[in-house]
C-alpha cells in the first residue's frame, strides 16, 4: 500500500516536473519577445517630456498646427482663411509619426536637400509650403511666421533621434509592386463603394463637422480636395498610402486591401475632377519627372493615359 502511494507521488512529481519544463519554455519565449523592441520602426521621443519650457511650447504648437490645420487656416480659420480645409494629419497620420503613414521621421535629417521637382535646394519651410499650395490647395505661409517656425520646430524635434543624412526606418510611404496591367478605375469604383464610401461618401466629398470648420472624413476629390500638382495626385503615392493606411485603422503590418484593390481604388480616385494648379517651373530637368506624373510634358513617347494609370513596368525600364 505504502509503495503504491510513493509511486503515485513520484508520478505526480514527474508530471509536475514536465510542467516546470514547459513553464520554462514559455518563460524564455516571453523573455525573447520582451528583448525585441516594440517596433523596429522609428518612433519619436515623447513630445510631452520636453524639459525646456519655451521649446516645449513651440513644439506642441507646431504639432497642434499639423493636427488641427483647418482650425487655424481653413475656410473658417481663426488666423487666416487660406486652405481647402484639410489637416496635415489627414495625410501625415498620427501627427506625422505613424510607420509608413507618410511620417516626418526623415525631414530633419534630410533637409535642406535638392529636389528634382523644383531643381533647387529646398528648406523644410519650402517643403511645408509645397503642401500648403498643393495638398491644401492654398497659399503659402510667411517663412518667418510664428506658425511656420513652430511646425519646423516640431519636425526638428521628431528628427532628434535620427542621424543627419540618414532615413528613419518606416518613414514616408511603403513600396508597392507595380501591377502588370493598367490600374482600372471602373473596378476601383467597386472597391470604393464597398470599403471607402461609408466614411468618404459615394460622392467623395467626405463629411464636415457641425460648424463647417473641419472634416471628420476628408474629401478625396472635388473642389475641396488636394490639387493635381500634389503628391497624392500620383497614383503610386495614392496606392501606397491607401494600401497600408486605409480603411482607417489598418497598418503596414495588417493591411486589408490586396495590391490590385489598392491600385484600382487609387485609379478611381485619380479619375475624378480636382483643382488644377499651374506649375510651369516644376521638373526643370524633365528626365527626372516620375513616370506616374498625371500630366505632361514627358521626356518619353508614352501617352498621358499610360503615365497616369500604367502599366508602368515598360516605362520604368525605358527610363533606365
Ligand atoms: C492630401 C494629402 C496631404 C496633406 C493634406 C499634406 N501633405 Fe505633406 N505630403 C503629402 C505627400 C503624399 C507627401 C510625399 C510626396 C512625395 O514624396 O512625392 C508629402 C510630403 C511632405 C513633406 C516632406 C516629407 C519628406 O520626408 O520629404 C513635408 C515636410 C510635408 N509633406 C508637410 C506637410 C504639412 C506641414 C502639411 C499641412 C500644412 C501637409 N504636408 C499636408 C501629402 C499631404
Ligand atoms: C472608417 C472611416 C474610413 C474609411 C472606411 C476609409 N477612410 Fe480614408 N480616411 C478616413 C479619415 C478619418 C482620414 C483622415 C485621417 C486622419 O486625419 O487621421 C482618411 C484619410 C484618407 C486619405 C487622405 C486624405 C485625403 O483627403 O486625401 C485618403 C486618400 C483616403 N483616406 C482614402 C481612403 C480609401 C481609398 C478608402 C477605402 C479603401 C478609405 N479611405 C476608407 C476615414 C476612412
């Protein structure tokens, strides 16, 4: 009888030892997970942890201007009425900090730089005003205004943990392979109705707040949208932005649209009317113009239609 009890106890011990071994494995897995950083992508330092009072005020004001741009500069702006009512954050997500959400991680480290579009050395101020004039289809800010200085201070703060000359991992937009056909606006319309219209509306005009000041869901085309000279007027930028950021809430780690859906819905949006801006100075060296620029002149013989929607592979080869 006694030996049976001992045997039983031994068996129990053996099983629980097995348990201990398992626990060990689980523990070391957990330790491994803890050891890898939260994200391998750039994240800014904490904006609410700036010790210097004056710097803190300026940086936070800059961040505010990025998030609530319409409140300051929209059609009912309290400082001036000089934009279409979009916020910078509508396209530079999470105040310009989201990985592959068109973030500002590399701005401080790479500007001033020569840009092919202007053919000139561009400061951060000039680049910000580019988005005021194109993405916000509006007027530029004075380069020494309090607001411009605050936005630049914010972007410089974001870049404090990025080495000069280097690019932050996950900044800007994530690449998307070309389709082997032209992107198709009519197929894109189907994607749009299913995945986008609930917020941006079937007519693409979005939804404005109760006092007509700021968009809850921004417009994607029409008179209050970005103009044809803006970055998102290039289908590749639109497809990359949408694939990894829309419908609202997705990320580059968990996108929901297939590559085809992203290109086609981008084509549908680009097929719609939007404000035009005359930019005769753009691309002084026309061979540097991106292949998907939506309007000519071009350095090659491909049609405007193909430049707008693809297929791009042959064009890209030709450019090389
Ligand atoms: C409609 C979308 C949209 C809005 C709104 C917008 N931008 Fe942009 N912005 C873009 C896109 C797209 C790019 C990248 C374009 C490219 O590389 O061709 C860009 C690029 C930039 C860059 C350069 C980033 C880099 O790493 O080189 C800065 C700085 C910038 N925007 C600032 C602003 C500011 C400030 C505002 C608000 C006043 C604003 N943007 C509003 C779409 C937008
Ligand atoms: C749940 C609501 C929602 C859905 C669905 C949604 N969006 Fe958005 N979208 C937003 C919001 C909100 C913003 C602005 C983000 C911000 O300010 O943080 C935005 C921004 C955008 C922008 C940049 C701003 C502009 O006005 O140009 C584009 C382009 C865009 N969405 C395209 C799409 C496409 C294409 C789809 C469908 C695949 C889609 N969205 C689905 C809510 C949505």
